[in-house]
């Protein structure tokens, strides 16, 4: 497919949160003949600083496999506004705000789409999906998480210590200020960023193309407020019995070479989840597994297909 164009089968629109905040969404309707039953529906949520344009390839592939597919921005990201003091810093008052948006979107979405209903998320999107599951705000038939941010890569210090340090940084300065440097030249992408995300130069360049043609998608570092709230939300996931209460099949795609989120925490999450499964990668994959070179991406997509065929089978005609 053309990864630099909205597919003809997809339509972009706006969804209004309960407080009226506008969130972008994109939908692929089911393409079928009258005698075919729907395969089901997938809702995909991207990561921090992400946009759904980056995942058009996977979303369209799921649609061609018969799924009704939807993806949406998070509040304050991509084309859905900003919550900080500038147009590039990713800020949030609390991750609970995003969980609320997801819960309300989910309620509207399942009312308008055929089941079985599948919830998928990448990186921070995976974190928020897991939190919504723990808090019983969503009730999917199955869940697929790509490199979920169940723990952040970084100093090997206790979570409470990292959270305390982030709290201190919000006391000594404005929570909306950037928590890390973007690049030596403001507005330029950091030189190392490509090597953190994917081995596939063409797919990486697709993101740069979309940022150039849709400048509203551009986002840089997270704020110190985001960092502190991320640690606070991770402590919700880490609470005794939290993941153990999730009685939903969950497939986690994770790579030991991830330098942004903790692979070890993903492995441990699979052990905690009653119906957790792991598709693990090594040095062949970086953080954006669904945007990797074909050999890696094909294996990941095949794993998702096998998992969903098994735990969320197509309804009988």
C-alpha cells in the first residue's frame, strides 16, 4: 500500500470527549458481501508523541483481513490539540484523563461496531490500555500490545525512587517544561531517534513525510509533568493483584533491544496476567515492531493473526 496516503477505504473524522475536547479518529468500514458475517472490530491507540498515520499499513492490513478498524489520537497529541505551554511538548495533567477518554470512546465505539471487539495499543497506548483493563473501564474480547510502556527503560532504580525524583523536578520548575532535550537545533529530529525506533529507513522516513505534510502532528519531548504522572500510573500497574485481575487474553509483542520501554517488565507482565502471551524479539527489532523491516513485521503480524483467530474467532455465519 501507499503508506503516505489515507487509504480510499478509510475516513477521518472527529470524536468529542465528554468535556467537548475534539479527538481525531480514522475508521475503516467493513467491506463484505451480504452473505458474509463480520470478522469483528479492532480499536488501535498509538504511543506518546505518535499519530495514527504511522500505522496506516498495519491498520489497512487488518481491514483487508476483514476487520472493522478504528484508530484515534490521544487528547493533546497529533491533530488533537496540545495541553502544555507550546505546540511541541507533550503534557498531561494525569493519565486518568486519558483513561477516561478511552473508556468513553470505547463505550461509543462498541455500540456502533460488530464484535468480537479487540483493543490494541503501542507503547504509551499499551500502558493506558492495561490501566483501563485493571480498572475495568473496558471489556474487550482480546488485547494486543506492541512494545507497551509497562515500565520505562532507564536507570535501574526502584520505581518509588524514580517517581520521587520526578516529583522533585516538578517542585523546582514548571511541570509543563520539557523533561529532555529534543536536539541541538530546535525543531530538528534527534540524530539517535531513528536508531531507537526501527531498522527500516523507508518506514522511518514515512513518519518524517507525514510530519512535513501535516505539521500539526509534530511533537517533541514529554514534560516533567508527563514523566511524573507516567511513574504514578506505572505504580497503579505494579500494585499487587492489579494485572493478576485481568481476565482477558493479552498478547504482548516486545523486544529485548528496546531502549525506550522495559522489555523485562513486559516479560514479567505476561507472567502476571492470567491469560498473557508473549511474542519476543531480539536484536532484529527495535521499539516500533509494527514498523520494522518486513521479516520482523511479518512475524509480528502473523502472531497477531494467529492469536486473534484463536481467542477472538470470527462469529459463525
